[in-house]
C-alpha cells in the first residue's frame, strides 16, 4: 500500500477544503472517508471527490483523478476506528474535539486537528497528558500560519540572527466581517489565538502575561461586542508582542506581522514577501532565478497538464503557439542585426489546421 | 489503473525539477521512467525519487512516499514508446525536440515540451502539421508563465474589460547572469521568447512586426554579446509591446509586465499581485478572506503532515502548542474584562511530558 | 536694494503660479510687475499679490506679506524694458517666446523661459546664437524636472557610478486627459519634450536617432490623435531610452523613470523616492534623521508661523498643547517604572482659560 | 516696515536650522538677531547669514540674498526685549524655556518654542496661565509634525469621515541611535512626546491613561536604558493609540502612523503619501496633475533661479538645452508619421558657442 489513506471529520467550509486538498492536490495521500452530522453534505462531497479515472480511462469531469472511492461514515468515532483510515483530519466544531482526539489516541491514529485543540486550558492539558501516555506524538494542531511561506521566511530570518536578537512583534489581524453571533471572547479564542501561537513560535518562548484592552467599538459591530481589541503579550525571555484584532474591518482580510530586532525590522503580510528595514535600507530580496520566482507556475502547469491529459485534452500553449514564437524570434534576430523593423509572416492558420 | 504514468526525457536542471514535481507534488500522476545521456545522473535521480512507503511502513528519508519505482531508460525514443509510459515531459535540449516530438505523435503520447518547440520556424511548422495529421492535440509547450497566478490574474483583468481595451505592454525580463556562451541570438530565442508568447497571449493577436535594438553593452558581458536588448512588437490588432531583456543584470531575477489600457494600467512582477492604476488610485486588491490569503499555507501544511505521518512523525504544532494557546486565551479573556494585565501560568512542561 | 525684482509675462495657469511663488514663497525676490493680453486677469493677480503689511501692521488677508506693490504693464516688451524689473519669467505662449527672448537679451535681463524655448529648431538655434553674441548666459529654460528632488537624487546616484555605467532608460509620462485640440504633434512637442530633456540630462549625451510609433489609439481620444505613443531614443554615447507618452490616461498624472545600469536599476516616480534594485535587493534608503524626513514640515511650520504672526494669530500647537503633552509624559514615566496603567488628570481647561 | 524681524535664541543644530530657514527660505521674514551661550558659534552663524546683495550687486557667496545684517545679542532676555525683534524662535535647552517664555509674554512678543514647552506639567500649566493673563495667544509649540504634508493629509482624511469614525492609532517612532546619556525617561519626554501630541491631535481628545512597558532592551543600548518601549494610550473619547519608540534602531529614522477606522485604515510614513486600505483595495491616490506632482520642483527651480540670477549666473537648463530638445521633437514628429527611425543632426556646439 503506497498512499496515506485519510478520513476527514466535519466537512463544513474548512473540512471540505481539506478533503478536496487531500483528494486533488496532495501527493502520497488519498481521501477514503468523510463524516458529518449533515449527511447530505457529506454524501455530496464524497460523490464529487470520488475518482476512478486513469490515463486511458474516461474520467468524469470534476472528479479527482487517481483518488479512488470516498465513502461516508456517519459516526465520527467509527470513521476514526475504521481499518482503512490511516490518519484523520479533525475539522469538527471545537467542542467535539476532546472526545474525537481521545478516540484518535486510543486507535493510534495520527490526527491533524483544526484549532482550537479543545475549548479550555484544563481539557487541553488532559489531551497533552493522554498523548504523552500513548508514548508517541500523534496530534498536530492546525496553526497553519507556520507553513505560510512568508511566516516561514520571517522565522528563518529571525533565527539566523542577521538582525540581532528579536525584541518585539507588532501584529495586525483583520477580517472583513465576523459571522453573526461572534462575541468578544471568540475574538480572543478564535482569532487572536493565531497570534498567540505566532508569538510563541517566532519569539521562541512561552507567554507569561497578557493585557487585552479595547477602544470604543466600531458602530458597525453588534451591541456589546468589543471589536477591535488591542493585546500586549509579555514572554518568558523578556520579549513582547502586541496584536490588533479587528474582525469587522469591512475592507478585507489582512494579516501582518512586524518583528523588531536589534539591528532592523522585518514585516510580512504586505504581499511582497519579507519586507526588511536594515542597513540603512528598506526593501526586500530579489529572487535569484526563475525557478524561485515561477515555482508555483511550474507546479500549476504540471498539475493542470496531468489533469487535462487524463481527460484527453490540452490545457495550455499549443504547438501553434510554439511555432508562432519561433517565427517571431527568427525575425527578431534579423532586426537585432539591422536595427530596423522586420515584418513577421506566419503560415495561414486556417489552412494549416483547417 | 488510477494515475497518469509519466516519463521524463532529459534530467538536467529543468527535467530533474519536473521529475521531482511529478513524483512528490503532483496529485494523480506518478513518475515511472527517466532518460538522459548522462546515465549516472539519471540513475541517481531515479533512486532518489523511487518511493515504496505506506502509512504503516518505514519510508526511507528523502523518498517520494507513494510514488512507486522509477526506472532509467537510456534511449529517449524507447522511453517514449514504453507501454507503461502514458505521457512524456520533454526537457531535453532544443535541437533534440523535433525527433522526440515526432516519436510522441507516432505513439499517440501526450507530451509537455519545454520551450522552444524546435529551433526554427520551419521545423516548428512541420511539427504543427504532423500533430494536425494525427487528428488530436497531443503537444503542450512549456510557456509556464501562463500558469503563474499573477499573469493569470492580469489576463483575467484585461479580458474583463474593466480597464477598457488594452493598448500596449511594457515588459522587463532580467537574469542575474547568463551561462557562459550565451550569445545575442540566444537572448532573443531563449529569453525574449517568453515575452513573445506573453504578448500574443495577453493581447490576443499575432505579432506582425518586431524591432530589436541594443544600447552599447554592459561591460560585464562577454565581447560581442549585445545585452541588454530592447524590442518593440506590433500586433495584428493594432496593439504594441516593448521588452527589455537583460540576461546579465547582476542583481537577481526580475520579470515585470505592465499592461496599459484605455482606463488604467496593471502591473505584475512587483511581488504584490496585480498592481493597478485606475480610478484615480494606485494599489491592489485586499484578499477577501483567509482561505485566499493562506491557500498555500494550507496546501503545505497538509502535504507536510501527510509526508511526516507516513514517516511516523509530527512536523508541525504539537498538542502542547494547542494547550499553551488555550491557556493564554483564557487569561486574555479575563484581561479584556478588567483592562489590566493578567499573568499566565502553564503546567510544568518537563513534568507533564518528562 | 536687497531683493531681485521680478516681472512675469503671461499669467495663465503657469504664469500665475510662478507669480505667486515669487511673491509668497521665494526668499530674496519680489514680484514687481505682471503682463498679460487679458488685462483683467493681470489686474486681479496684481491686486491679490500686492502686499504692504509688516509685523505691527494690519495686513489684508490673502496679501503677500512683505512683497510690496505689483503693477500691471500691458505691453510685455515694456515690462521687459522696465528699469525696476531686474529679471523676467516668460510664461507666455510658445509662439511669443522668440520676440520676447530677443528683447530680454537686448536689455541684458536674465530670463526664466517656460518650455518650449521656441516653436522649432531653427528659431531656437537663432536664440542660442543671439545669446552667445551677448557674451553672457541670460536664458534658463523651464525644464523643471531637473529640480525635482527625486530626479536630482536619481541623477546623483547614476553619476556616482555606484550602479556601474547607465545603459538605458524607461520612461512613462501620463496625463489624466489632454485639453481639447491637443494633437499628435503636440504630444511630441509639449509632453515628450520633457523626456527628451531628461534623457539628454541623465544620460549626458545628445540624442542621435528617434523612433516614434503608436498603437491603435484609445477610443477615448479624439479622432485622428495618436495617443498613446511609444518612442525609442538612441544617444551619441551608445545609451538608449524609451518613452510612453499617454496624455489621456484617465487615471491621473504619472511620471516614472527607470534607469538601467550595469549593476542594478533605479526608479523614480513611484512616490517613494529612488527605488533601487541592486545587490540582490529591491528597495530604497531610510532617512538618516528627522531633519531629512521632516524638512518640509519645518519649512511649512516656520512659514505659517511667520504669516500668522504678521496677522497677530497663532496657527499651530498652543501652550495648552505643550502642557497636556507634559502631563502625559510625566504619567508615562511613572508607568514605565511600574509596568501598569497610570491615569492622567489635566487641569480643567475651561477654568484655566475661561 | 514690510517683513517680520525674527530673533533666534539658541543656535545649536535646531536653532541654526531655524535661523537659516528664516534668512534664506521664508518669505516675509528676516533674521535680525541670534543669541547663544557659545558666542563664537553665534558670531559665525550671524556672519554666514548676513546678506547685503541685490540683483546688480556682487553678493558674497554663501550669504543670504536680501536678508540684511544679523547681529549677536549675548543675553537671550535682551534679545527678547530688543525693539527691532518682532518675534522670537526659542531653540534653547528645555530647562531655559520657562524664564524665556515669561519674558516673551512680558514684552508681548510672539514666540515659536521648540518642544518641550517646559520640563514638567506644573511649570507648563503656569505658562498657560500666564499667557491667558496677557489676554492674547503668543506661544506656539514646535510640534512640527502637524505641518508635515503626510500627517496633514491623514488628519484631513480622518476628519472627512470617509473611513467612518477613527478607532485607534498604531505609531512607530525610531531613531538610528540616541545621543550618549539619553536615558529611559528622555525616551518618553523627548521622543514619545511627539506621538502624545499626534494622538491628541488626530484623535481630537485628551489622553486619560497611559501604560508604558518595555521588552528586555537591545544589547546595543547603554546599561539601564529601557529601549525600545511600547506605550498604550486611552483617550477621553474612547479611542486608543499604541506607540513603539526605539531610539537605537540602527537602521535609520522612521516614523509611521496607521489610523484604524470603522471602514478602513490609513498609514503615513511609508514614503508614499497616505496609504489606505479601504473599499477592498490597498493603495494610494494618483496626483491629479503635474502641478501637484512637481510642486516642489517648481519651488526649487524658481528659488535657485533667483539665487543664481543675483549672483549673475545660470543654474539650470540653458538655451542650448532648449534648442536640442526642439531638434529632437521635430525628428520625433517625422518618425511618428513614418513609423521608422529618424536621425537627429544638431548644429556643431563648439562652432555655435565657441
């Protein structure tokens, strides 16, 4: 057996995303089962992601080539226990996590658990202890920002010591608007929790003190909700961090983090990689070559070529495009010698391909 | 059979990249064979990418989980003909393309051919005609910029008509330094060819005239090489484009494209998505939500979780990280009420996990 | 006599701007006379800029403190000849320049002449020759971009040789919209002429060849007008430059210039000083200290303080603002020691100032 | 008497800057006297800024054309009392301010007082009360940021209500390095005081609470100095502000301010005017026309033309530059018609001007 067989518990927005990610984009893994209290939603997703096609076959459009069948298991604990489920992604509501995590530990199933781990510190500590008793780490928490290329590059820069010791972080975390019923505590627990993890990870220490204050709320926020909020963290190694969380910012989604170090600062979230202020300059790094700059383009090109080829199609530049480019380049080389305009005459496309 | 079985011809820098991409990152495809005149290089790559692991197995580090074995076939034509090769990636030198493309057409094998299609317009046209005779499109050319998210977004913006009709393009294409022996004509044929394709694609017309001029070359360039070069294209629909190609720019790799339209302009390659000047404003779009902003983070998170899980490891935030975050959030909610600092006390990590 | 007495010929938009600049913002100069075919316009301007006030006087609002009286002289040649006019600013239409310049030369009056010098090369050469016969340079042409801090910094950077020899320039010159009747040739003569001067100045050589092409025009342009235009210059020292001029860009006014040199490039007109790509980095320079960053703020502060003081007013932060700042800082120092919030209590403002 | 006669008390770095500003760049004002405990320094400055030249005269290089003589008055109180001093700029050390301000009030002299008003809240309040008794506002405090074009534009944007009500401010205030002996309290009193004023001004309310905390200091800071510092302000109208002050940032000088409002945010200090996030977009405004974009260029052009003309020189583009531009434009218009390169032939410069 050559691939990791994954089951997904909870197929709301995040869970469905993860299921599709496993089925369509993740190499070395296969989606085998999904579970959700809303059975119809689970059935529809399973149908959409079940794939049966091969290169010579006739894949249904919209299927996931090469994934194989996906079945629905109503009971999440049954999914976790299933013999053909090697590993689990938990995207169920936070209050359901504790029980499902204990089940994963019991069956020795590796689990990727969306945050929060559980709803409070006491139960979370119980999970830590239970995993410790199993004697093997099985639980990963879904603080996905650590995998964001910009955050990862920032971490690498800070750890390199190039800017000296890191002193403090400024964070901004804004959503266009919060779902109805999103209360003041949820802003801390569901939104600010990301910066809690980022501060611990980037500054490499535990948080020892937190202050959360809030200005008079925006008039666009439900009565009684304190939004935005401004938090200040103290960490065990003497560093600090502040965070603005504003879940009804109206404009769009924005996450920024500026690390201030002894010899400069570095900011991510501006949409331009790691933006530094160091050595009397502001700016960023130029990519060294095209493979860095166009890495995603190559990934997408090959993935789409594979998918189209399985369907018996072309989904990209054709042979004609290659021919037209060759003809222009020939004329260009002639013009380079003369310094004068050179006309390009292509074969008649309709005649050639008609 | 559920996956596309791919063979790669030519495993220099680009070919090896593509082979690894298929083996490790592309869903629905498997690398089955590689071919290269340098047999040792091919053998080493095949060994590195052959994967045999499953979730419960003990994958060798550096293998490609779930890929299966990769074999070396010395003769590229034999690889193309092999029964277990469903599709081919051609990353051999340009002069070898014509023969190999004809072989792919003969065996009905879909092929992703790195640019150039062939070395001149006449032979490229023969390839187009030969494919046409097969009666089915099998050839895709490796103009991968069309798959770059920024170029794709630019194309979409221009096609939307939001900025009015597109009038002209300004392009900049710079490399840190060219390999030894990179001559003036190669700047046109191997570098500028990308802008040739981009201009045809974005402006949606064939190029009818080209002028290439060059200033006195940089003193850092080999004698007789005209670098940088400045080209101007006229297109059949009355649009124009200019391109600076500078393959010895020293600083790094840089590709920019600004499209000028009737009601504004849009630039990509600044590292910040599509940068527009329209409606009296300069700037870009805010992402609507976290799934857009962190799409790659989620992809990487899940891929790395799958890979680590197959190895029996955790490669991300642990249960302790989940617990620590929960404890800080509890204190934060308390501080939000009081507006005063609240200390955070965690369980003793050594004691819990010792 | 301690100040340069200036007369302005032509008080349309540019001339009125210049007249006001001399009367209100230029140290060491005084506006004494204006001339315009539209006498009413000249009279209104003269009245507005005539200043008589002193510190203890009661300056009329809107006057120019310290400027003294401004008179209208209908005949421009009479203004140029006037004994109390030390120097002339010519902001009349281009076709009137030749005669007025010859008058300035005849009377030995220094003149700042808005571009164009004259309407064609032949008459411009006659002006050059006439000035040469006078034996002293009296004419300055209004290519004001050379005085723009960004262009000046770019020139300094290129001349420093830090980026190696300059190879080529890319220029963009866009207006929101052109005035009615602005024809294709005027785009060259009145707009592109700025880049002609900038290319000669930055690249330090004469232009030896020019190519101007144009795509199919924007549909928002009058019939028969070729807008935008794309020009390529060759210079005597082997450098090159290109220019897009687009006088109906709709979005706003935009002037950019990127200089490409052997070891990097530098761009101005992005609104962030000189933006460089060099040494593997993109970015700009941090200001060394507050006097650089806030130079204009200090200039404006002092000019506005002088103007308000002459009027017997305060136009800036008051003593109360100084007091309130002192009180907050005292509390801040206390908080720094304790790490806890400190309340700030000010005296009752109404009671103190009531 | 047509100009404000200004005396400057204290001619260290800031005072000398202000003295030069008044003598050379400020219209409607004249520097008449300076005072400093370091008499030699005062004498040198007075000599440098005394100007006697007129257009037909022979100005000493480095003098201030049109300023007139500047004398040294050793006793600052004597300068303040002098009959020919209409108004005073105080740039003496903070501890000397109280006595000098009382003298200004006594003699009814308008005064621009560098911050701090005085050294503590109690004495500052006494100054406020004394001015109130005079019955006329005479004192302006040197919070010059209010005059910075970026801050002024930010204030205008926030006051317009376009972004909804302002909720909070994030401020960053960094110096390359502090002078020796710059202690923790001075970071609050001399640096953070600017943000104290900015928060009061932009948010239009008094500060009611302040918290100042500090991470473990940078190792590049003197022992015992707490640098950087992080402050949080609460204001009377329910808004908040935070400030990082870091006076040993190494990199350069940096002042940023981001205002977060109900419908978007606006940042200044990025070197690109007011940068907004609003309506789903990030970015800034395009200038409407060249007079906005090149306002400073015109100011500098005219000031330098005046200064050079007084010296009998040209300090800008010459008639030859005007001629060369005309010749290129003629050729450009010809090329526009033909779409082909047109050579430009200038008259022989040596022959014409030789």
